C-alpha cells in the first residue's frame, strides 16, 4: 500500500523537510505533502486538508463543501476533527454524493486519531453502504513500520498511509553511524594503502582502493552475499573469502559457483559516468536493488543478517598492515 511523506512540520528545519522528502521518495514513498520539494525535485505531491481548515468554518459540512469546491476531482476529507463516525463520515458522504451528482469522483477520507483499525473498519462499511466502495481510506497519526504492520495484521481496510514525524526525523536511527576514514594516499605518485586500528574490531578499517561485488547464484535474481575487494582484483571461482563479524572471530568460506555484479562506479573523476538526478529514476533503481536481497533479510522482526565478505587480497592486506603497525 502506498506511503505518503507527511513530515514537513516535524522536520529539523526547512532544508531537512525538503531534502528529507526527496530521500523518503527515493526510499519508496509514493508521494510527499511538501509542495516545495515537489517543485524542486519533480516529486508526486499528495495530501489532505488540515484540521485548521475544518475549524475555520462554522460547521464541518460547510468546510467539506468548500474544500470540494476547490478540489472537486481530488477531494480527500479529514474526518476526525470532531467525531469520525457521528459527523465526519456522514458529512463526507453527503459531499461525495454532491460531487458524484456533479460528475466528479471523490477520492476518500483520512483518519488521524483514535483506534485506527476500528474506525477504518466502520468507515469502510459506511462508505460501501453509501455507494462509495472505491473511496480510499488513509491513516495517519504517528505511524511507523511497526504500527502499519500491526494495522495490516488486524485486517484494517486501509488504502494509504501518511507518515510524518517517525519518517522525517528518523526516530529509530537519529544518528548516522558511519564515518569517513582514510583508506589510501598518494605518495611519490603511487597509491599507498592506509589503515586505522582500534581495540574495537568493528572500527578497524579496510585499506586500499576498493570495489564491491554482489554475488548471485547462476540463473538466480536473488543475491546471497556481497564481497568487498581491492579495486584491481578479479573474482574467479573457487574464491576463499573472509567473513568479518564484529561480534566474533574471523572465519573463512569457499565460494564455488557464483555470478559477480560490480556495484561501485566513479562519480568524481575524469572517467566518471553521468549521475542520475531524476528522483523517480533513483527510486526505481533503489527498488530493483532491494528486490535483489533475500526476503528473510527484509523482515521487520528478526531479519537474517546479509553476508558481507572480504576478498583474499583485501583480507591479506588488512592483516599485513595490522601486523606492521602492531610491531
């Protein structure tokens, strides 16, 4: 089901709101309510009314009619300003019938509070009984992947989700746990590999210029591992790789049957390829890349770890430099 990015007012500033909307669409959101981001990056724009719109009129029905007059072919009405079942949906149905009589097709409703699963079920029944089985029901209100998964497991008849604060602020991962470390340096016209050591295994860096390959079984579209190599290294079977797990010791594995797909391309060099800037094209590529990963690695609960290995030459170079600097 489509997820709409609703986070502009929750973001840490205008730039975060705008570029966050871009990132959300790249990540898979169908649209954004941020019209500036839509204009700057040619993103699909979608949304509904605000509670303030409804409150600005003497009554809810007048507010709905005024909105429908402005947006007769894209009227999605917010039905929880006062009471979803007693006034919101009945008033929405009244306006939908008026739109239909005038030759327009209403879009649907949005519920932004209360027991979403229960209210959506009741709303679906009322809309169907009134002759609007195609009217969409959108849910919002502090949603995240866990809440959405729960709503779907409960069988809530929801068609769209509007996600704001938990998306735009990256609530589950507020800090990017990644850093840039020097891996190679030109000395006397030659590239020299560099390494940073640490008492924490996870912070020991990988030296040298590198490439990353995604590995597939022959005749399969699903990847089973990635291998990080030195840039000038060629992968041929059989290949003995090193599995690096920060929580355990080094272990080796021999791979005998695979197809390798390089992932890295230069973007800042004289040989750099043109960089795709169209956001929807980037989104499409992202979805294709995600589709390559095993389903078990994408579970919300207890996902499998996706293996990442080091090539023989890279593992040997890392060990060589570690010994050199530990002497």
